[in-house]
C-alpha cells in the first residue's frame, strides 16, 4: 500500500486516529480546539505550582491533583503540598518577618494598596475564575470580585490606625508614662475558607499581613485557582518575598503539620470544615501556645468584617517610662 493510501486511511474529519487516542489517554484533561485553518489541536492545560518565598516551586512530593469547575469540567492541575513544603513555607515566612514587622505602618498600607490596584487591573480574570469555580452568574461573580478589591483597600487603610484602636496610654500612680502598643504575633498559619475561594481568602489573609505578621496560607482544596492567581499578583507587587506563602493540596493532610510546627505562632482555622480535624489542630497548637482562631461555618464573607480579625493576631506590649526628674 502506498504512503498516500495509508495517510487517507487514518485521517478522520481533519485529524488523525492518533489524535483521538491522545485525547482519550489524557482522560479529558486536554480539550480539542479548532485552529484557523479548520484543523484540530490539543489544548495544553496548566499545572499550577506553589508560592513560597516569592517563587513558584513545584511540590517537593511531585504530586498534583485535578481541579474542576462547579459543573465538573476539568480546568487545570494544582500542586499537592507535602510536609516538606509546609516546612519550606514556614521557613520563608519566618525569614520575612523581621523586615515586614519592622516596616512602618504607612509603608505596609501603601504596599497593600498597590496590591488592590493590581487586583483591579486583573478584574476580568478574577471574574471568570470565580464564575467558573463557584458556579455563579457573571453578575454575582463581578459583585464578589468588586467586594474583594474593596475589602483589600479597607484593610490597607487600617495599617496606620490599628495602633490607635488597640493601643492606649494607661493611667498609673507615680511619675511614669505607661503605654500599651500592639505588636504582630509572628508567623500565622491560615486555612482559607473552602467555599468563598476569593473573597473569603482575602478576608482572612489581608488582616494578618497588614498588622505586620507573615502568613502560610492553605488555599481552598476544591477551588484553588483564584488563590493561585492572587499569588501571581502578590509576586509582581511590592510585597516582600515570604510575607505570604501559598500552598495548595489536601486540607486533612496539611493542617496537622501546620498546627504542630513549633515556628508557627498562630492559626486561623477558617477553612477547616471537619470538627475532628479542628480539634486535632487545636491540640497540636497547644504545644507551643499558639493563638487559635476557631472555625465558624456561618460566616457571611460579604458582610462588614469589623476589626476582630485585625486584633486576633496582635500581642499587647506595655512600656513604663519615667516622666522626668
């Protein structure tokens, strides 16, 4: 049989049988698109990485897991963080803490405001991701993204005001000044809400870092894509490397290592939906007296958040100073 005959035998509707086999082997992870000439091509799906210390490394485990839309359509692969990845993220957060906590409140506020500007610039991308991952209509997704940007700006504005709210000059007997001022706790482990993939995420991360803490964040297990896109925004902003470190993967596997790490000073368990896992995390956190913000499944992330999360991870430092001779 001639080469021409063989070619006509395997061709089907503009593509070959080998193309069909490739699509089936990929398990639906590749979608077929038509190019301008009418032929078919295989779309290359992205495998997202972690965000640690300002870089995007692959998971040390080499594992990944598929991420699907609300309707069940394959979207991408996300890295599956391991215990080693948690340790690397905590190390990066600890290294970034002295510089970030030592920055002026005004400087931190300006950096957060710059992030809000970049969120605004990528608004359409976030709208598409929220609509796809959370299964909401475009109008609702736009509202969620707009509220997210406004919330980031709101927290940025608190940077140089929280000391006035949480600090005080204490009345004492004697020729002394007695002043109480808030200081950041340190490295905070944050489990992002599972259902509110963007607004909930920002509502728990922004108050942690605006007060001078650094964060190791575990993104929503089922809906990590908006969090990964947020990490891309942070990486290209003025935020110092290591202030926010973002992991993706299984909550049940990662939370115990984060809770038991002795260089983590506090935990926000907002995204822990299993009561037994939350209790396990609290018990592990007690070893080095971590501050723990317990999960609440009834949180309305669209409501006015108030200053409670700003104050949750602050320590009160009191100083005595003589008034004079």
